[in-house]
C-alpha cells in the first residue's frame, strides 16, 4: 500500500513538471498581488493634483468616467491640472479604459516623482490622443519619444479603448485593445540609448525612479478614463 501511494505521488509530480512553463508563470503572476481600484466611477479618493492635496477644477466624475475638462470649457480657471495617485507604485500591472474627443491629447505617466517641474520630467509618458486627428507626431499608445509601434489598434474618436501597462524590473509591456505595442526593460542599455537620443536626455533624473505615482495628464483637452485598476507585482 505504501508503495502504491509513493508511486502515485511521483506520477503526480511528473505530470506537474510537464505543464507548460508559460502557464505556470502566469499562475505565479496572477497570485502576485490583488487588484486595487483606482477609479470605479464613484469618487476620486485615490487621486490628488500634482503638488497639491486634492483634485480641484480640472477634472470631474461624469457618469462612470473620470473626465478632464477642456481649457475651452474651464475658461479662466484652466491651469493644466495633472492628477496623480495618492500612493506610489514600483512593479505593477495597470489597466484602464480611455476615450478621446477630436484632436484631443493626454497621457498616462508612471514612476512620477513630485518636483518643481511638470510630472513628465521624471515619469515616462504613454501617449493618449486622437490617433488620426491629433497634432502630436507621437501616436496613441506609444511611449513618448522612446518606443513606438507599427500597429495601430486604437478605435475611432468617441469610442472606448483599453490600455494595459506592465512595469517590472525584468520586462515592461504596453498593449492597446489587446494588441502588444512594445516591450522594453527600463534602465537597460537600449533604454538608456533611446533616452539619450530623445529630448529627455538633457533632463536630469528622467526615467530613473523605480517607484512613483501614476499620473493622468491635463493637456487642456477633453479626455475620459474609466475602470482604472492596478495590482502590485
């Protein structure tokens, strides 16, 4: 009887070793952290303005969306109110939906550190904009001036898109609507060479922090976000 149980145990372990390594890796990743809600349409408790204690005039909860109010609609009150998460994140997976208006521009930044300069002086920016009518040559879903994509998976103006961002020391990914746009390793030789060739190469400390805030950019245009969640890895 003991021999039977021992043989069964060995067989079970053998079968486990035959599982695809990718599947096992996914299981480990899935257990690494629980999803935390950053915005679910009810409140802005997880957010505050960059270098301020609260969210003031630039953003509003509009139905289930967090919407940046355009400079045109804000009038004299407009001042470019970038908002950041109250908490900082190092390695993480971030998911959100975004929707733009015609010619609108915004951005999602990570590892942002508060300084006297704007958030994009420290935090790399994933471009969010009208992918056809936008005025910036950096297209929607690209990591600004660093990593582009030959693929355009974005939907037309007024439709919701899904953004997934993975940031870890070993590998980073940006995907739009389920399509992988780029992979990179922050701080690698390739990363450093690209930074040096970009406008960021002259900015002390750009892209160097390994922990920081998530930032949504106020670029004076109406852009909406919803279903924002994150998990630490």
